[in-house]
C-alpha cells in the first residue's frame, strides 16, 4: 500500500462514513461513492439507539470504543440524547448475566446498574412489572438522529479533504495492477483499495467484485406513539430482549408527547430486495405492537399509534458484523457490513477496524476484532 493510498468507500451510511473518517484521519485519500444520497439506506431509517447494556464481554468492548468516539463527536457538536437504556430481565439467570455486565462495564469506565422489579417504576412510571425480575440500566446511553450523524461526519470528512460523490452507482469493477478501476454511473474512479460498506446492498457490491457475501436484508418496522398528553418524565429506551429471549418490544422517548416503538423480532421467510421492499408499516404489525404495549405499559395516557415505516437490518448468519477481507489474498478489498440492528452504535468501532485492515493489514487497534473478519466459516448462508 502506498504511503497515502486512495481508498474508495462504497456507501454513505453510518458504517461507510465512519470508515471514511478513520481513513482520512490516518492520512489516506478518501472518496465515498453513494448510489443515492447520504444516509438514504438503512441508516436513515434506524431509530438511532446507542446502548451498552449487553451481556457478552466482546460486544461491550466494541461499544466502549464506539462510545469514546461518540463522546468526542458530541463535544464537536453532534446531538446525542442521553435518555438512558433499560434492558428488561424475565429470569434470575438473566439478572445474573446483567450483574456480570455491570462489572464489565464498570471496569471499562461505563456507568450501569441493576434494577429490581419493584424499582422499575422509578425509571418508567407506566411500566407493568408483571413477569419481570428486573433490568439493566445505563443512564448515559441514549439515541441520536442517524441522518444528522452521517451529515455531521460528512462535514468533518470534507473539511479534512475527503470527497463524497452522491448519486454514483457502482456498475462494474476492473482489477488493475495495484488497485481497481470502478465504473460508476458518472464515469470511472481509480482506487488503491476499496471498502464495501453497502449495507443491505453489500452483497450486490460484492458480486461486482466476483465475491459472495452472505448478508440477509431483514425488514423491521417502527411506529410513532402519541400519548394524549406529554409524559411527566423522559422515557428511557426500554428493550425486552436478552440474547434472543423476550418479546422483542422496544420503545423510547423521541420528543415531548411522542415515543417510538418497534418489534425487534421478525419472521421473514426470505431476504428482502433492498431495491424493492415495502418500506411502510403493515397494519398487522401495528396490531401486534399495540398488544405488546398494552401488556407492558397498559396505562399510557390515551396512547395512539401514528405513522410507521420499515427499514432493513443487514444480518449475518451469526448476527455479528463482517469487518475485514473476504479473501485474504486480496487485502485491498475490505468488507464493513452486516451489523444488523446495531449498525449505528457499532459504526465508529467498525470504521476503526476497517481502516486498520486497509492501512495496517490487520485490526491492530481493537483486541479480538480479527474474529469479525468474513472468513469462510462465518460467511455462510443463514438466518
């Protein structure tokens, strides 16, 4: 790799923008190619939650890296709403996992605490604690606007000399000595290295390079909830899902008099076509959501469901992101995709790891992140 390589990042969602920024900060020349506009894919349809209330030590470590960057960007003007994140537990076994998470997060400098069932109403006065053992609460977690985040990062990237070319669809690829010629809808672009951060479109991009990338675009729906009067408190993010167990219901404050909810579990029988899927919320989903809300927050004052929409989670077989080369013999072609519903919160660390792969040939800055490479063992069909 040359001292100042020209790296083309494909995709201007959160993963692509974070990768581009990490690259340019380390001296690379960077061009972002985006088929539509900035954050026009999955990123712009996300509910934007950033949380560290997990039970796997490596997953927590990844978020430690991400949260460090979010704090930096917040200091530079990115809006971050620190409403807190509450993950619910239904069993004593889950509470034991949460207790260990508090220890791990504490060692990493993150604040979190256990909440017993009889204390849940201190955080969410409208919650029905029936069937719950308690929860895990992180007061510093919260949400941001992913569209705003991508455009914020775009501003920094341009100020540092990076280039963003919107409405530039990748049409074909020619391998050349020491790099690539990328044919786009607005002419060719030459690159020393390429990062595929195409989100739900990443498999299509991989195909143009003659590679197979097994990412399943999974449809998820979100709905706005309107109480008939503003709540007298800020609703934290509430998530009823622990390692695949729970209803999948989650909801949070959006602004005074407005909440956002989604069901984190889906029953898709086939991957969605990102160019042709139903991006509106189906009526049956609203019925299902209303039933779950009535069970968990039965006394929300006159709540009614408002507008809904759907987006895509790019999901891998093991539900962990792909960051690294598909083919180790082609180290200048890196994948950064497949973060599922965690793309926003993992984007800063994924961008860091992807930049490591491009410039160092290995993920040197995040311990254990070699395991995220899309190896033959991981890059398999599945759902």
